[in-house]
């Protein structure tokens, strides 16, 4: 842990109080200067206001009770722990490792199964593939949505650029994007384990912390998809792990390489997905606390590079970069969705969160703040954003990575009895002990208390492994296992059990696609190939496999339309002219004028079930031209 620049926790507490008060004032001022007819505090503002109040209260307690970090700390090490507790620790940590290994095996099987599935498994995968194809053709996917093919991406390009060589070699396929996602998940888990081992030198707990990340239902969902989110989390985690170990007392030149590497990884994370901005904030807060002058210098350089790339892309695309990356992602905030996801998140990850929060509070009040604690707090902002329309459980994945590191360090310190206390606190404790005449009890408490806390920590890892339990119910391995333990489906899929249950915003995926799903997908392809005209499809896979152009990015058009930045007239005209040989809907996430035009000019032909969803194929209505003439 590195020395902190702010020499007194009281000063840090006052900064928290000021931030909370100014933030609350800003929220009320926003309502005053708002030009729209809607006034009053909305759901997102209420959450932000509650956060400001919490920050201010935290600052008050820190100013009153926080103990300054000092150069020397006393390490509390018991000579030996009772053998009974040691054996119980070994049993529980063995059970936790066994559970995590089981989750890891499930993840690997799931990843390999998805790699061979040739259609969209999660809605939006095909559009990520289309972004990659466009970039492989030296075309940027940030375009005018009002011009055919009415397509633009709402994500930065780095993940897709990484996959471009695969398009050149293999053409548009899903397997390489999914395998890269699975690999990124495992790399992030490895970085988590490395961070815990570097701090504690406890191999088993380090491995346990890394596997705990993979075990999460949320990470299981998003990891092996053709999506950029987990790639961002990997880069964030690597950046944090690299920068967290910089020794600011050493000669600056010796640490420059680490800082450059860490900031390069952070920049890459930001141009993978916009949510990495919270990790950037955490890193620069940490740098400023430890080396303010260098932090300002490096911050200016980092902002200049990131801002330069951003502005260059915006100029090259004629402003479409800003419209599609920023404007299109300003969506409605659904408070009920956030509440449901938060409740689910705590229910699944509560055991880890207990350990992580205790360790974070210990550092905040009694020790030097590590980057991991600051990152954990900053990542909570991503979790709050999960309430946006179009967001979901994946927004908690960065916080899960940080929680795994903190929980691992906490547990390992207990097992190895490595807790450190500032001398001032030790003196205070000694005075309390003397006043209450508890000295005869101290050796026994010292011998038992820390190992007992370590035992509880191991038990919480076991509880976490049980809380996040999910299992495919078919196949040669999991099918007999599910039958033996009488595990039955509790989801919309007959072949999948998920302890999370469903709430708004939670991805309804996780099952392994069946041969029937594959056959259904090819049936849809055969239906849309009969006509030579392009198709309007809510999933791009059918366009790719039918060798037709990808037309429209539905949710992108819907977001922009709801924000008043998209005119659908050109697309509506093509629909009314029956320029598309078929329309394929899954959820109908198009602007209402587009849906209305389809209902007028097309009629239902088939409904085909695949992956638990019903796909509707609509063909041009022969009677429409006559109706249109009237």
C-alpha cells in the first residue's frame, strides 16, 4: 500500500463533505435552470441526491473518527491458531475452491457451446459483428442513421478493431468474438488473482478470488458473448493492477514504465466502452492523492490524447461519432429496474460485498487507501447506471471485479494474520484494555479472534458460491448431475437453472443452445433467402447468412428517436415501397413509425421459436399497393 498525499483523514473527510454538499446543490440548481416543462426531482436525481447525502455523512464520520495513515504500522500476528479453527478453515476454503472450480467448468463448457452457435445468442451480437466487418473494410461504423442502410454503432471501436484480422481470415463469424470474450473473462480473473497474491502471498485465496469473478451470474452471462463489455472490464482490471503497485517513493523514472503501461490500458478500456470513465476517475484520484504534481501532469497528457482521438473521430465522421456514442446513450432512467437489479445484485453477491465493504472501511478509517478501494467505490456508479433503458446486470461487472480483490485480500490477511494497525490506534486500544483490566484475556483473544474471522470469511466464500449457483440441465455431464441432485429449471428455458431469478434488466440467457435452436435459425434464413431484396431484421445473423446487407440497428434508431435526434421518414418510405423482401422481428425495438409502417405494408408469414424467443417473419402484403393508391 502506498503513502497517501493527504496527510490527515480529517482533510479527506472535509473533501467528502464539500463534494456531497456541492453535488446536492448542483442537483437542485439543475432543476432550476432546466428549460423543459418537466420540473421536480426525477428518479435519477433522487438517487444522485441520496448518493451526495451518503458521501457527506461519510465525510463527517471520517473527519471525526478517521486515523491518519502513518509511516509505521504494527502487524498483529498471533503465535498460533487453535488447531480446530485451522482445520475448519481448511475444510471451508476447500469447499469454496471446489465450488468455484465447478463454476469455472460450467463457464468453459458454456463458452465452447456458444462458440459453435452460428446465430445471435444475445440481441446485439450481430451488430457488433457488423461493426467489425465495416472496420475490416476500412469503413467507420459511425454514420448517418437517416440514410440507407440506416446503420450506426453506439460503441467505441477498439474491441472490433482487435477482431478485424479474424474477419480477413474467416469472414463474418461469431465464434472468434465469443472466444475472445471468454478469454478476456479468464484474463481478468487471472489479474484479480495476481493482485490478491501480490498483496498477501496466499496462493489458494488468490485463486479463489479470481475464480469468484467467473462464478458470478452476471459475468457468466456476458463473458462468452460477441460483446465488448467484458473486454473493457479486462482492460480496466489490468490497468488498476498495474498502477496499484507503483511505488511513489522511488525515483520517478523507475516507475514511469508502469504508469505508461497502466494509462495505455486505461485509454484502451475507454475506447472499448464508455463506462470505463469511472475507472479513469478512480485511477486519477489515486494518483492525485499520492503524487499530486505528477498526477496533474499525467492527467493533462492523458486528457489531451483521449480528447484528441475523440475529436478526430468526431471530425472524420462529421459529428456522427458524438451523436451515436454520446447522444444515443442518453436514455430514460427506470427506477424500478435499478431497484430490482440492485436487490438481485446484493442477494447474489452479498457475501463478497460484506468482505469487500469491511476491508474498504478499514482502509478508509485506519490504513492507507489503496487503489482497489477507490476503484470499488467508483465502480458503484456503473451499478447505478444499470437503471437506464438498454442497460442491465453487466453494468455491475466492474464492481464485482473490485469486490473480488478486496474480499480476497481481507480473507488472506485473516488466514495469515497480517492485519496492520497504526501505532496511535494500538495505543488507544492498550489504554482501553488497561482501563477495563482485560490484559489477561488479550493473549487468548489475539490467538483466536483473527483466525475466527478468517473462518467466517472462508464461510462467506462458500455462501457466495452457493448463492450464484447456475447450471445447464442437459448434456452428457450436467444432465445426469442435475437428475442426481433433483435440480429443475426455474427459468423460461427447460434446460437451465439460475439462482438469480428474473428482474427487469437481467439478461434472460445462460442456457446452452440446442440442435432444435440451430435448426430453427436455419429455417429463418431459408425463409428470408427466397426474395432477392434486402431484409429488415432485428438480428444481423440472418442478413449475414442470407448474404444480404445489414440494414438498421434497431435499438440505436429507437434511442435516437426517443431523444428527438432521428427522423424515420426515409426508412418508413422504403417499408411502404416494400423494398425489403422480408422483415424479422424478435422484440420490436424499432421507433413506432417504423413498426406502424411494417404493420401496414407487410403481413405475418411464420413464427419460429429459437433460444426461448419467438421470431416473427413478415412478408410484403400483396394487397398493400392497392391500399396505398387509395
